[in-house]
C-alpha cells in the first residue's frame, strides 16, 4: 500500500513540477525583450540540490523532457549512480556549520535550482534545516538570474489548522514543521 501511495503522490508531484517548469520552458522557449526587440533562448539547465529518492525522481522526469540536469549528493558512492542516470554529479555536504563542496557549478548557467534536500531531523536531532538552507542562499552568486524552487511540506501547517490554502498563515506544531517554516522564512526574506 505504501509504495502505491508514494507512486500516486509522485505522479501528482511530477505534474505540478512539470506544469511549473513547463510554463517557463516549454511554452516560453524564447523570452521576448521588448526594449531591445530581441528574443533570447531560455536556459535548459536545471540543478537539483539533494538527489535523494525525490530529487532523483524529479531528475528522471526532467531528463526525459530534454533538460540538462546537475545534481548533488552527500555520498561519494552515489556520484556513479547519478552519472549513469545522465545527471552531472556534484558531491556537496550541507551541515549546520556550512557548505562543504563547491555549489557554484550548480548555479552556473542554471535557469532553475531546486532545493530538494530533506530536513534530516530523523537521522540527526540536532540538524538545523533552516541554517542549511540559509548557507545555500548565501552561496548563490550575485549574477545568478534563475529561479529557486524550495520543496517544502504540508507539515508547515499544524494538524489543528483545518482546511488550509496558499493564503493560510502556517502554524506548525512539529519540530520538522517549525524547521521547514523557518527555512521558508529565510527564503522569503532573501535577496541575492
């Protein structure tokens, strides 16, 4: 049952990511610049920071759509797997203290960078997800003109909030929900 449920969620998730990226890439292959009366080709590279089970699933769909994918993993052993999937692999370790590895290649020439790494609080109770997201934000080069997509969770809303929408203000109750909400706040307040 669990695998079937995850499969359904991923199909729905793929649809949302594809629709989001589809608007930027498939329907807007060329972006008009009215001031210069020219058209510029949109960037076809997407980077995924965190190629775990979800990041790899997203990458697989995007590769099939013809995108160039750069992806990061924390484990050296996973670099070979990512390469065999067609992903340009990078070993990056995010910790409470900073970034270990070079994030710059993930931002170079990317139209979109997807933050797909998990909070990590199940394996490490001291993991500070918001600090790790903040370290990534600080590493964004000033010349980066792409979009950042942060994969969050419904967990930012408390179980007692009832029906929620995009206009609902999150009131997380769990430690993970609070960490996600703090990370979202960093992203909203960030200006490169």
